[in-house]
C-alpha cells in the first residue's frame, strides 16, 4: 500500500538529493489536499498509486533542487523574459500544432516536454553531457504509451518536442494538470477556490530558470512561445506576470472540442484507475472550461482586444503558414524565409495522417448537442458562426 501521508512523501523527496530547504511553504497546503484526494477519492489501481505518488515526490524533489540552484546562482532571478507569445484556446483547437510549428523557428524559445516534467537538472549538471531528465522523460512517455497505445491517436507525444507549460504550474500544485490523470473532486473544488497568484509567480520563476539553462547550453533566442489551454482560467495572472505578453487565441466549436478533450483525458484516467467514469469526466471538464472561457472573455473585455489575436481552427489546418504570418505581424517579428523553411520541414515530419485516427462520440461522455450549446452559449455567440 502506498504511504500517502505528507510527511512520508516529503521524506522521500528530501532523500533524493539530501536537501531539505523548500524555500517558502506555499506548496504545502495544496500538496496535502492533493494527497488526501489521491488516497481517498481517485480510486487508483496499483499503477496509479505508484505513478501518481511518485509524481508528487518528483515535484517536491524538483522544488528542493530549484531552491539549491537559486542559492548557488541567484542571477537566475534576473533573467528577463521579454514580450512572450502565449497561445491559448480550448483544448483540441489546434494550439499544439500551432505552437510546435512556431517553435521550429530557431529564434523562439519553447519549453520541451522533458523540461516541463523535470524543469531542474541534476545538481552536477553538465550541459555538454547526458541529461538524465531526457532519459527519464523518454522512459515515462514510453510507459504511458505502453499502458494505453490509443494515446498516440489522441495527441502527438514527443519527450523532446515543445509542449505546453501547464506542467510548470503543476510544480507549485496550483494547476489542473493532475486532474487529467484521475478524479479528484475535493482537491479540484479547493484549488478552484484559491488565488493562483503564487502558482503563476513560480511558473514565471521556472521559465526564467529554463531560459538560464538554455543559455548555458548554448541556445539563444529572441522570445518565448508558450502554449497552454489552462491559461484560459487565469488570463489575468498571465498579464500580471508578463504585462507585455501577446496572446493568440484559437477558436473551434465546443461541440467538437469538449468531447475530443474528454476522450483524450479518459485515455489517461483508464491507465491509473480501473473504475474511471466517462460521464463524470465529461461533466467535470465541460464545466471547468466553460468557466475558464468565460473568465478569459471577461479579461478581454476589460483589457481591450488589441492584446489578443483570434485564429480559427479551420484556417490553421488549411493554411497554417498564412495564419502564422498573422501572428508574426501581430508580435512585430519578421517572418523570414529561414523561419518559414524551418516550419515547413517540421510539418513534413509531423503530418496528422501519420498518426492513428481518433474516434469517440458525444454520448459516451454524457453530452448532447443542446447541452453543450447551452453551456457555451456566450462563447459560441461571439466566436463560432455556423
């Protein structure tokens, strides 16, 4: 049986590197709420108990290691992140394809999957040597695909590829990422009711840390390109951390996106629980993203539209480079021929038709067209024109 007590998990984290200084204790309460929910509500199978407990240990061990890096290299906090490009939108609206295509431009920093999962290198890290995070990241991703091969039909998975930065928010436990693996109703309700400023402050710090690492490894770029549908829930905090951020919002009918999101998330839930409920999952995530979308619409109204660029899924699929030209015009960057060639090369190696088809129905997640139209009525009225 897994040992879920906070003290036991902290003990295991401290044992990884022999460290004990977490810095501030802002992570403690959400961690305790999460552990209780994992133990008492998630109905985990043996894989779930092992993997998700270890995930919490990894986050704590990373936090300890980050604190040690900050002690050794206080200049990390001085890294300046200028004019980041942030891509948001409901899941399954083309944000991944758009983000990864833009990230092919060598002038863009982007967080790689293994960096978001393990944002801190070993204490004896040599940028020119073997990075254990890469080894661990590839192994973990392969284990997920071995447990459920259908994941590859739902989402392109590459431990070395650009990915969304929600896992950086998970490092503070102020995110909804862990809910993508299991049903955690008490933790979910608690975390939604909290002020997430501390989570976004740590997110910014980790981006500064990653930039510092990339520079030490010999990489230089002009700006960050970030992507996470999660930011819809806290768009005000994105701007609080980066007042000069430019946001690209992608659009697609929730009748298409929410069932697809539910199918993707269910493919994860069934790995870690033998009693995963697809209807409960559908209701949970439809509600969450309706709330998040309404929040972002409110922020847009308060700030004015010039901070946002709207793109539609059908256009990004049909003519991606033409839509990316709009993004570069929006952020004031030259869309060079070299960047275009880098993106075309990436697209040639990452065609959607090279992956299996993704099949699902509305009914299996308890949805009806009328119900989704009603729940997302304000958003559909403004952005979706049938």
